[in-house]
C-alpha cells in the first residue's frame, strides 16, 4: 500500500536505521537472538528504495556507533545514502570514546552534509547527562543541529548485559536540557514508560521533541492516549524504527490515522514538524536517484 493512499498528508519517517550491510546483518542477528525478528530483508539501499517507492516524502537516516573508532565510516556511508536518495536526511554517529569528537562531527556536517547526531545510550553504555557527552552537545549547539538520543529506559533488553534503566530516564534528560537550553533534543519511543514525565518536560523546554517510534504499532503493551498526541502535536515527530521492526512498516501509520486526531494535528506529526526542523530538506525530487538517473532499481525489488 502506498503512503499517499493511506494518509491525507505527506509522510516523513523521522526514525529509519541504516548501517553498512555487514554491520546491518550483525545488528539483525543480535535482534533475532535477543529481541525479535525483523519483518523486512534486503540491503540498505533495497530497503530504502522500497520506502520511497511506497511514496514516503522523506526519511531521517540514523546510524549509531557501538564502539569508538567507527563513526567516520558510518557517517560516510550515511552521506552516500543521502546522495542516492534526495529526500533522505542523514544523522551522524558519534561515540563518547572517539579520539576526536569535534573533528569527526565537523567533518560530518561541513564535508558530508549530515544534519543531526544520533546517540544510543543503551548501546553506547552512557547516561544522557554523562559529562563525556558534553563535547557532543556543544557541537550540536554550535552547528544548530538536533540530537536524537535513545535516553528512555525502555525497551529494556537483558542482552545488553547491564540494567540500562539505571543510567537513563526523564530525570537525566532534564539535567541535559538544564545545561544546554538551546540544544534541540529528540527522544524516541515517546519516552516509552515515562511518556507523561517527558511530556511535562515538553511544557518547560521548547527545544525538546518526542518521536512515535514503535509506540503506535501495538507491539509493546503500551497505550498512547489520543489526548496526549493532540496536546503536544507540534512537538511530536512520526517515526517507525524501520527496518528494525517485526511487522509491516505501514502498521504504525495506520494505527495513528485511526486515533481520530484533527487534520491539523496529523499534519504536524506526519510532516510539518520535521520540515520545520530541517527546512528545505524534503522538497527535492520525490524519486530515488535510481529513477532520477535512469538506473535500474535493486534486482530484489525490480
């Protein structure tokens, strides 16, 4: 089904994961052994091509560095994908243990054209308010780019080898926002088990956003109130976690559309908030560069 057939408004997916294919297979294997099976298979370009062929208006591409020393490689890969897919916005990976954090981010923004930073506290074993992340936040403020940080306590996976809930949560995110008032911060999964606490932070910190990733798909035993989405529609971004999901990518959108939000609220969540954060990024050719350059799509999707 095409997104235009489902939604009265354009759809921008603000949470799409990308890794070089070898690392992507390792991530898939880890999830398969410790969490759930991914619904989709294919190379990174095949998977993105499918999204854009379905009529997605735009996507934010998110890598993350599970160890020091790989951020440059990940960022170059993301930049390659943004060249192949004109309506994709790339975020930079960075690890708190990288030797030259500021130099790596400077290259990501100035040379590679990336437009944000992705941090995964669970994977990187770092609290959002840890001082090791200060150089990253400082560069985000200097370059006026948002940080999408998995800083909520859930979903908790025992295979991480430690209790991630001890180093994450709304209180720790509040500490960051107090230190960096102009920092644009995006917390995914609607804060999961602390949605109400994160919404109270939205009331106090105008540069904080939440995304819907996996919270509307009814996969986790979580109920998202329509009133909450309605009240904070101007601070919520639509996202899916594609392709790291155990169901069809359309599921989250269909459930959102069934919640009975007003048209203006839906429009904000599905695309207006993203276009405000990234002005001019989603107005280029709607086709992937496979079509734009007259190339054949990947054989698996031809």
